[in-house]
């Protein structure tokens, strides 16, 4: 795995403040306004957004969600509706990030090094609405369609066909949300603009979305696309993007893993440059077939170390899926051979790594997800 090429980093100090009114519950109403968490709960900072030669707000650059490391996706229950850390809590987070930078820069012993934060933000959760910072429960219908394939190779199968793998496993896509939420590496987001459009390229799985701002309508509802159909508009300095026409093949979890959303989901995204080195990014998920109410996540995007999206050499023709399927068939044969010798044992799970069989958990939806391995992000929140 290629390690991140780093440039000398002189990232500006964290923006000290921002006024954010309490976020109202959204219910069935319009998505909430942009919550500028980059201001850390203080008053707004005066900032003049740069313009493109044709007059649009300039969002261009190579951005990253790396600086959200340490911010949980969902807020710990004991923090209630508190969106920002206390001074003591924030001081501990700043100290942890500073220590991590030193350790990862100076004490790395492997050719692979996970990407990491260089600045701290006070957010207590990525979810900003509902006010408790928790994702809403899923509907009974969604629970019925929950399946091991939602976890792909983060779980323990069964792996009988390619449909038992996620689109991330298959190097096809991580979906809109899974492409921008922070994972352990590959969090670059390159934004380029032209008159009437904005394009966003994601580092991992190398997807590119084109967001048209010229007023054209959405495509017909019969057409479904992994990244949906996006239409954008400018509202002052803010870019608002509505995405429809999605499939039901990805999730809103990290890397597109977790319980899959429905093909009726709508995403409303908001982008606003609030400093030379910060874009506030926010999205609202509205999928009444899957979740009992809409919910919103918001977090800052900051400059990517090195400023370059690295090649992500992953495509569906790689050997991972073939090897996983062949290993499962080998276990089928081994089970049959053991049974013929009078040995009855549990199935060896795919995450066991060949360390023995009888003590391992059963394969299936109730088997625990694996721990993180090199190059993978085993985020327990992705089971949602």
C-alpha cells in the first residue's frame, strides 16, 4: 500500500469561533441550515469567499476529512444535546492529536501509515441533527432486509456469489456518503469548477461526480445510478446539492458499508468555504423507507496533506473476490472431509485468518465483525 506523500505542513490554526444556533429537529420539513462546526461554537468570523473568474464562489482545491479523526459519528449519550466540547475536553483532544502527529511522523515502523488529523475541532459528533447527535432508528421494513452482505468482508459471510460482497469490496463505489466520511486512509476530495458545473473526485475508488448548476432538471425516475443524479444551485456563498435516483446497493456508513439505504433516499448537501483552509460540508439524509426520520451530518474539510489524490489501484478484476470465494469453497470441502472422519466442528469464519476452526464463531449475521487490518477501516459504526 502506498503511504501518503506528505508536503511540509503549515496548516493555519483552527478557526477560533463560530456562531451556531441550536439545531432544530427537522421532522418532515426542509433540511436544516448549514451548521458551521468549524467555528467551534463561537461567533462568526468575517471572511470574504474568493470568486472564480465567472463569479461563482470558489471551492476549488484538494480537501480532506482527515481532521475529523477523534470525532465520533454519533454522540456519546452522556453528552446529551451538547454539540461542542468543554475547554477541558477540547484540551484533551488537542493533546491527543499533537501526540499522534509526533508518533506517526517520527515513530512509524511500517511502510503503511494511516492518515491522521493535524488540528482539533470541538465537535462532539458528526451527526448534528437530531439534536442528541444520534442516528435515528431504522424502520421495521429496513430491519427485515438487513443481511450479512451489508458488511461484506468486514463480516463473516456467507460468500457464495459476488452479490454477497459490498460494492466497496468489489472496487466499484463507496456511494456518495461513504466516499467522504473519514476512514483510515484515502480521504482526499478534489473540487474543480467550470461555468455551470462543479466536479468532485474522491481518492478511494476514484469516483467523480459532476454537479450541474445550470438549472437543468433531474433525469427520469426510471434511471438509477450508484452516485445518483445531482443538481446544484448557489445560495449566496453556499452550494446546495440535491441528489436523487440512487440505487439500494450502498449505505451511508464509512466506505459505504452497513445497512443499505433504499433507492428512494434523497441527499441534500451543503458546501461553504468559511476560511482559506476550511470548507464546511454538510449532508441531510431523507429515506423514510429506511429511517424513521431524516438526519444530518456536518464537519469541516481541510487541505489534504501533499495536495494530491494518490492513485487507488483497485478494480473489480482484482483477485480479492475470486480468492474469497475460492477460500469459502475450500472450507466447504474441509468441512465435508472432517465430517466424513467423524469430526463435527463449527465453520471457520473468513476473518479468522487460518488460525484454527472449532473455537471460531459461526458464519452468518450473528458472527462478529473483524477487527481492523492493514488498509481497512473496521468502524463498528458502519453496522448501522
